[in-house]
C-alpha cells in the first residue's frame, strides 16, 4: 500500500469503470472540451517553461509579448474550443512551425489590442529571430509536446460549429463572455432538459471560468475538482442529489449552486475543503497591468527539480512565528526520513512547476496539492495537519506583505482555522475547531458573514492565530445571525487560544532565555507598551533533534529523494548554535518566578508580625532596540533575586500608560425604555496623562473595560449613521410588494408570506429601481410583474420604441434612475386615448403610480440618505421640478440659490422611520429650524395646520394618525390627503407649500442613483436592526380599574421590557402588518405554554388577561418599532489603583503582605483573568470597595486559579475597606 495515492483517486482517475449512471457512450462535445482543456494546459506548460524554466535569451519585446499571451491563457481569457481543428496540423516535429500555427490560430480569439502580440511572435519565429527547436529541445526529464495526452482519433472537428450558440439574453451573454458560445448552447440544453448536468460538464464549466486573481490556491483547488469530476469520482447517487434542482441561469449561478450543494453533501472532507475555498474565492476581477518576474530565484528552485529545502528556507524566524517554524521543520524532517520517490511522483503528477514566477506562490500551490492528494491514514494525517497549518501561515504572509495598511480581503475564516489543525493541539480544542469548520463549510454564507469580523488593521492580523482570536472575539456582533451553540463554540476557541498563546516554557522554567530570535517581551502586559518589561525566553527544545539543517552533506533538499535512500536521517544542528540575538545596550532584566521563601512554621507568628517591613520599589532598566549579532547566547543558571529588598515590599501600582485591554464587559442590563427622543451617547476612549510615569518592578495595569454588544435604542444621531437603515420587513434585493387597502393605509414589504385578500402591486427591488436606466433594454432583466402587466402592453400599443413615443415631448436624459423613468412613463401613458380606452390597463397603471408615490419617499429616500452618509437631524432637498438631474440632497443648504431650483428643509428620513409619538403624532414630522432661518418660512404654513384640531377640521374626525406604521408613512400620506382636500386647494399659498414639500421628498427619492458597491458597503456597515417595542403592547389590554389589575399590568409591562423576550419564546420577528393585540396574544399564549420559566406573579397576570386582549381600537394599531443598535464603547476601570487604595498595605500582617504581593504578581502575569469576564457583573458594584470585593469574590470562583492564590485572596479580602477610598463611587460604566 502506498502512502501517497491521493489519489486514493490516482488509480481511479485512470479508470473508466466509474462512469456515472453506467453510461459508456462518449458525448462528442464533452470529449472535445476535454481536449481543449488539455490543449490549453500543454500551451501553458511550454510557454511557462520558456518564460520561467530556463535562460531563454529572448529580447525584452519577445519576452513581454510571450508573457502577455501566457497571462491571457493562464487566466482563461482565450476561447479554446474553436481552436481544436488545428490539432491535426500540429502532428509534426518542427517546434517553430508548431508554435507559429498555435500563435496564428490564437489571433482570432484574442482581444483586438492584443492580437498584434501573437502576430509579432509568429513573425519573429518566421524570420528566425526565435529558435524554438533549440529552446524546446527535450531533456532527460522534460519533453515539450503540444499534443501531449491528446488522442487525435477522438477529435470530432465536423461538429464544432454546430455545437455553438450566440448569447440571446443577459444571462446567456454572461456565459458567452466568460466561457464562449459552446457553453451557451450546453447551458441552453440544460435549461430545456435536453441534457442533464454530468460531473464532467460541471468540471469543464468550472475549469474554464476565468481566474483573474492569480491565486495559486484557487487554481489548484479548481484543478482538483476538475480531476475528480472529469473521471466521475463522486458517487453517482451523491451526484444525482447534487445536480437536482440546480440553478442554471448562467455559468456562474450554475457553478455556485453546485458548489453549495457539494458543501452540504456526503462527499469526502477533502473535497469539501477544496469546494469551500473555490466557493469563497472564485470571482471576476480586472486584469493586472503589472509584470513581476522572479526568474533568478525560480531558476535555482527548479534547476533540477523543486528544491523544497531551498523553498522552505524562506520560512525564517524573523518572518514567521514559532509555531510556523516548528511546522516547517517537522514537515521537512518527515519528508526526508519517511517519503519515497514514487510517492512524491504521484502527488506531483500533472503539477506544472513552471507555472509560478513567485516562490511563495509555488509553495502555496505545493502545500495545497499535498493537503488534497495525500491519502488519509493514521500515518499521513500529521502530514496533512502540518501542511494545513503551514499553508495558513504562508497564505497570511502572502497577503500581509502587500504594501497596504489593511488586511487583505482574500483572508477568510476558514483559512485562519487551518492554523489550529496541528497534532499537538489539545484534542478537545481540535474537536471544537473541527465542528466549527464543518458547520462553516456546510453554510458558506455563514462563513462569509463571519469573515466580515476579520480585523482590518494589520497589527491585529499578523499571524493566523492572532487574527483568528481577534476575529472570534467579535462574534457577539453577529448574535442575531449565528446560533447560540456556534457562538459558544467560537467564544470557547477564542478563550482557549488566547489563554494558551503564551509558551509552555513559562510554566516550566524559572528563568528563560532566547535562542534564534526574541519573542514578544511584553507577554505579561502588552506589546504596545512604551516601556516594555524585558524578559528572556528559551526556545522549545522538543524538536531539536528532529529539525534538519539547510543541507545534508552540503547538498540542499530537493524532491529527487533518491540521493537520500539508505540515509538514516539528516544531520541535525543544535538550535542553540545558530545565529542568535544580542542586546546592543541595556540589560534584559529577568522576572523571577521563584516562589518567595516562607518563614518557617516553627517561628512564632507574633514575632513575624512585629517585624517592620519597608515598601518595595524596584525599577526596570530601559531596554533598547535589539541588535542582531553573530554572538552565541548560552544557557546559564538563574541569577539570584534582583534586589535584596524584602518580598513583602508593596509594589507600586500607579503606572497607567498605554495599558492593554484587560477587562471585557458583556452587560446584562436591559436597554433603557425608548422615549420619543433619545439621550445622546458618544463612545470615547479615556485619555490618560502619562507625563509622570514611574518605572517599577510590577504592576496591575488599568483595566479597560470594553462593553461589547450593548443593545441600546439609539437616538437620531445614531439612526442616521452611514449604515443603511430600512423599515422593518424590507430588504434591498427583494421585490417590493405594496398592498393598497381601502383604509388608505398602504403596506410595503419584501416578504412574500403576507396573507391578505387585497391585491398586491409588485415593484422591482430597491437596487434595480435606483440603477441608471437602459432605454433599449428597459426592465428586461427584471422579472417584476410590471413588465407583463404594463410595459409589454404599452409596447404593443406604441410599438418597439414605446418609451420615446410616450415621452416624445420630454428629454429622456432628465430621468437618471429606473424608477424616475418608470414613473414618467406611467404618468404620461395615461394621457393617451390609446391607453385610457383600456380601463383594465389604466387601473393597473394608476395602482403602480400610487405605489411609486408611496414607496419612493418612505423607502427609497432613507436608502439614498444612507448612501450619501447624511448624519444630521435636518437635511436639505434642492430640486428643479423640470429637470431631475439637478436635484441634490445634503446636510447644508446651497450657498447660493440656483435658478429654477427650490430648497426645502426636511427631517432626516431615517429619523422619520421611528414609530409615531402617540401623545402628539404631528410634533416630530417637521424640522425645527433656528429662529430667523430664512428657510423656515417654506414650512411655516404647513406647521400651522399640523395639529389635532386643524387636521380634524380639514380631513374630518375619522382620520387616525396612529394606524400608520411610522412617522414617514404618516407624513407622506397626510400630505397627499391634504393636497387633495378642497380646503387646501382653495388656499393657493398653502397648496403651494404642500406641493413643494411633497416634491422635496419625492423628487430626490427617484433622481439619485445608488451603485451596487455602495449597497454592499452600507449593508456591511449596518450594526442595528428594528425590533418590536414590546411595552407598547400594553395598550391592547383594557384600562385597569382596581389596584390588583394595576399591579398585574405593571408585572406584564416589566416582563415585556426585555429586548430578548421574543428570542427566549422562540417567536420570529413579527411582520410589520401584525397588530399590537395579535402580538400580545401570541406572547401570552406561548408564555403560558410552559416552554420557559417565568415568575408566578407574571403567570397569574397572564392567566387573568389571556382572554381580555383587545383586537380593536388600540389593540388594532400597528406594532411600534425601535431601532436597536449594537456597538462597542470603552471605559476604564483602574483595577490596580483601586486595590491599592482600598487595601491598607501597612496594616497587613507579614503573611498577608506576602499574600498581597503574590496576588498582585499573579494578576499582572495573567491578564486574561480580567479580560475574559463575561460572567462578572460589573454594573452591580457602585463603589470602589464593593467593586474590589466583588472582583476578588469572582476570582475565587475561577477554576483556573490555583488554590494557593485563592488562599491568598481570602487572606486579603477582609481587608478591603468600604469607607474612605472604598466609598468612592465607581465611574459610570454604561457611559449613558
């Protein structure tokens, strides 16, 4: 049995016995496509050898031309299928003639601007300026054949043209642009059920999709999936379930649909790993315009074979962390001692070693191939784990070395998780990591979501594990999107990785020392401290005898392992003899971990306590920048104490400068009740004056308590952040469904599960509506019913150019968005007799007009405000009614009035998404301007009628403002009703003011474009959501008439005042159309079902009111909604300072002083105890004394703290005072 048979697949791939469904008849098109892939591979192999495999003596023009063609082929931007007829012409021996035929045939498939490149090279060959017979002369190990692995007898050239189809719509044009006409017809046959999706066809689509990213890991994984599917390796039953109901609109949707199904199928994990990477990294990007060559280095690496020793020698301590170095050494040792030449040959079969002009890319590709193609077994699992961990680190290095201040978006969570796939990791940790990985692979969208938490700052993402910890620590931000089980697992992994990140040697050694390179000298405080504690760390000697040197008998490692047969193993050089680090100036002060010598128990305690003990003050010498030298550092015995001062000297605790975040606070207090207007909170970091810093021996740094994931109902300044804020039940990429009720309270939603007998008007999604219009293909890509209900009938009436005919008197360029043009078409169309004589069509058009007039200001305008990042409470709409392209919306009015333009102040539409103020529905609808503001007069006439009395006079007493879902719907509906009122129409000034105010909302909402990228950015910036304001449901209960009822009502209100209540009751977010009575009745019913434990008093109240919920009057009102924002803010708790002030050191006994110093030292060396404190109730303690007592009590319950420290804590706990300094109030931990 061979160790390497990926090829457990290697043997299957050369067999035809596993053909899916038992079919043996070959599909001519499929076979031709396979030949085209092989043909491209052969061209790439030859071109890459000429470029990177040898000294070629090509001129700069020749080399650049060849590399340009090579890049086009490598990125799969050349259509190969119609080149197959030239294959028989290549059955000759002359390399010059062969290559010239290839170049001339490529010309017709190249972009116009690159065709001259192929023609230039063909001419160079014809004029004998390039001699390919010499350059491509066969060697002992290499032959260069354009027809390698191509059987000309299987070629069907007569049907090539017949199997092609030109794109006929948007989706087929996508396929044609990506893959070519032959795939247009294949996918057309899939759609029409003339062809079933085989593994071979899927693999061919995947392998031919352009890969412009120059990502070797992606290319290797695509190649691996192609090799599997080309030979039908996936079990036929599994494949039948995978291909069933696949989405095949175009090539990309088909591929991602199948990839998603593979991730949720029963295929092997190695297949899922590759599939997952392809899913997350396959994309379309622009072609790089730069050229980068590492020929000199690649030549040495590939001169005979892949020199893996030389390749891995770039993984050095100065560039990578200790884990990565150890993984590299282990992997190299394993290959040298255990691998046979034939095993490696199987792994590298089909591997194009010349394809990469960057050594790092070559290493990434090799490691990926190793992981994918090593047969899983107990003997080889360690190899895969080592390679996975090494791949993760090198992948990070590839994208971190790019000169940019940000972490590359190519880094994702699954790549980071690979860094934990190493055999010496705790098995509990490994099993948890594996379960997280499996869930993320099966739910790729969840993986994408989690990857959005990866820090953007490079210093937080320098190594995979560090990056993973910093990512996982933010998982609470996604609590609404990730299950509690997965969240708990992720938090556990973050905790374990963080608490075990310190080297194990710290627990085993008293004094520790560097070799090879210094590690982080700030293990106990923070790497960013200005005055770091200098410590010396010894390296892990566990692998000293297993780490091979850079050569064996002066010969570098190469993959030709024959030279190592019969060798017992590499000569090993002691780690401590390699180049090490010396300090140029200063002394690295050691931290003495030796336990203090305790006084003999035979000594009388009274004698001990009578000893007068001075206060300790030990300073650290300042450590200067290390200088690399050739000196050897040898181990030495630990020095004696650095000071003769007593151990009971009290350490100074006043240093507060640049301290790490040692306290992470997850508050449990409920968000405060929402008021019509909200109090302001702006998170800030405390600035500490460090001008009088005292150098000292040890301290407990101040604890920056980070309040994470606080749900707070934000006020207008937060609601109008740059993140997108939409009404409840609205998504940007789903069709808008509008229901026009007889009650004149329209409902807009993107949910398709709303049950009503009322007819719906369906508009395209928000993204589509705000795109620029294409007159020639207007709305053709949309599947909205408006196309069949309105646009197609209009095209029948007016002909093909119906838009220009309907808008014949208007400049169409004045309509910058789809919705602007659509609105103009509809309003103009109903003026034509040809339309009005069709009453049904006229009725439908009127419904769409009303829907657009409702949707535009209430839904689209908040999106536009988000896209323009308008944050102020008041915004200004400037518009020209006759030219929509001149409309603007901004935070400030224009400096100069524009001709024919009007400027109107508005309340920021995001604020108007809030629920209506029940006490005065009209008070918040208009902006409040400063006294004397010239624009105040534009809204003053409207303000005068926005009262209960005036509205009742104009619209009648039946108008009910509280039935509307939010302020903006009330405002827009109210303006429309007033506009139609006879009283208003009789008042020219008032009507003009209302008309202008409506236009100020409507015109910018349809005239400002929002790009696809801006939608993506806004979505990623969103940190809040709308939630029902549950305490408002009390209005659906009858007014209490007795003290008992009042008490029960208060119990219910307190119970409802819990933002997590619906989650606890497993109640989905209610639809925007649900009434207060309906939701309250549902809450009461489920609460009484016994699914959760609730207080007896609440149960009693619910039993009393379960049949008294009202569904009319106030109970019929829509649910009030509140915007709940999740954000992080920081405050500091000076833990060390508090302990010093609340514990009088001078009054402690001798043993208590020893205990005090032990506790202080322990806390300084174990900052994670203060950092991972989700279960510590910070806000419970109102004074410093109570806080310190609470902290000590909390630490006594921590299982990871040893009994000795707990005993010491108990000794000093009683000495914490609650008077004096102990009575000082704690800082406001909430910050609001």
